[in-house]
C-alpha cells in the first residue's frame, strides 16, 4: 500500500462568477472542515496538493491566482486555505484535476495511491476528478462535509454516484484516514 495525498480543488477562487452567490454559502460551511484536514495533513506529513482552475488566465501562475483570489470579494474564504510554502500547486483548465495536468505523474513520483478530494464544486470538479482518479486505479475518499456545491440536489446525486459507481469512500472529515 502506498500513501495518501490531500487534494484541495479550486478553493483559490475569486468568487466573481455567475454561480458564486449559490456557491458561497456551501463554501463557507465546508471551510472549517477543509482547514481541519489541512492541519491534519500537515501534522501527519501527508502531501497537500492544490489543484486550481486558472480562470482563463493563460499566463498566470499560482502566486498570481492566490493574489487575485485574496483581492476578490470573498478573501475570508481564501485566506484560511491559502497554500503554504511547502504546498504543491497544479494549475488546471477544465473540470477534472487530471485533464491535461501533470498530477498523475506527480502522484506517482510521490508514491500516492490514495487521494482525499476536498474543495469545490461537488457536482462538477470533484465528481469528474473522482471519476478520473478511479480510472487511474487510485483509492478515493471524499469527505462530504469538506466539499462545496452550487446545487444541493446535484451534489447529493454526485456523492451517490461516486460511492456506487466509483467505489469512492464518502465519509466525514472526522473519519478520513490518511
């Protein structure tokens, strides 16, 4: 058995997009659990990998994405999960954290065979990332209290699909086993 990595999906966010007002309450609710997972991962020496949308800014890098998010209308949702100096950061351009990114290679180099997916959006990026992790034969855990959604009904359906069709361990933050 290999080791685990905590993946933080799209939490470096400007919240300046059409679905932001629907997303913000759920992101606010998930934030404390994400922070707890980050603290546990750091304490246990679990690699933390931020995988974040580039928001169409093709010349941007992670520092610019963080700065833009902190300058956005909801910096209080970004500051608690801001990447540390030892955090790894992968920029993505589509829904899945794996699509056209070096994440698979990074995970293999780290010896990771289990990913804990947290962040946003449950019914979009988290769902597609869980599927792509599953087809790569990675074990996947999704703490349902540490992911944010736009549409509650779609998020519930996505979690059911992940559990039934992809063998994802859907659990709570307190039960995550790195």
